[in-house]
């Protein structure tokens, strides 16, 4: 026969079970709430990330189109906008450097400001994408083309060459070209001669540019982002 003590024990056990069930329900509700907040945050961020990627792609494509059309100032401006969206995009840095390099060719012999920027951006592109051998070659050639008027450029080219292992497919070319430039810049007279030799080099590069590059108005706008 059940006693009052037994009844109290049963009631206590029932109260304890109900409390545990309530605690479990509260924990489950709290977990659901946190999960919903997490997924809601993801849903909010996805369109933002998508719009940023689209913005970068659009600005970069516009910059490439302006570059192809010969409006290098506008090209550089759009590559800069692309970098605001993605500050670590090596390709935007590379084409920024290429744009300023051509602007320097056009402004020769008053190209110092443009060439300084070209050096900065091409160097940054190479740092961000060390596996892009075309970026490295472009920077190396740019530095040696500038070596006649800048000893710092020759030193930077030498530092870059030191990072290239002998089995590298570009090593032989880079070594031979560096040695030629170092000999050519070995004296003051040689450096002066190199400065005059830069004139036909610039003229040769400018001959490949579209006529719109020399127009004060430039092209009406980008049509298609054709490759260079």
C-alpha cells in the first residue's frame, strides 16, 4: 500500500522531469533563435558580397575597354575604382601600371610622374601574384628600360633577378639583358647615350598605340573589353 511518503516522492519525480523537459525546450529554443540569426546574417551579406564582386568586375572591364581604345587616363581611373572594391587584385594593379607606363611614353621626356606610378603598380602586381611570370617579365623590362635615367631602377631589377632560380625559363633572358644594361650604364657618357637611345624606343612603342590615344578628347567611351 502506498504511503504519503511514496506519493510525495512520485510528485517530486514528476516535477523534476517537467523541469528538465522545460530546460531542454528552452535550450532548443535558444539554439533555434541563434541559428536563425546566423542564417539571416548570411542572407544579408550574400547580396552585398555579390554586388561588390559585380562592381569590381564592371570597373575592371570598363578599364580594359578604355585601355584598348587608347584612353589611358580613364583606364587608370577605372582600375583604381576596381581596387577600392578589391584592394588585393593583382590584375587591376598590373593594368594600372601598364596604363601609367603608356601615359609616360606619351608624355616623354616629361614622364617622371607617370613612370613612378607605373613602377609602384607593376611592383605591387608582381608581389601579389608571384606566379604570374608575365607580370614579372613586364616589371623587369620596365625597370631596365628606366635604368638609363634611374640607378634605383637598375638596383631593383638586380634584386628581382636574384629571386629567379636558374632553372626558371626566364632566367637566361633576364640575366643576359641585365648584364647588357649594367655594362651600358657603366659610365656617365654611357648613361647619357642611353637617355638618347630611349627616344627611338618610346617612338617604337607609341607607333603601336591607337590614334585616339593622342586625341585631346579621347574616345567617346568603351565599347567592348577587348584584349590588348
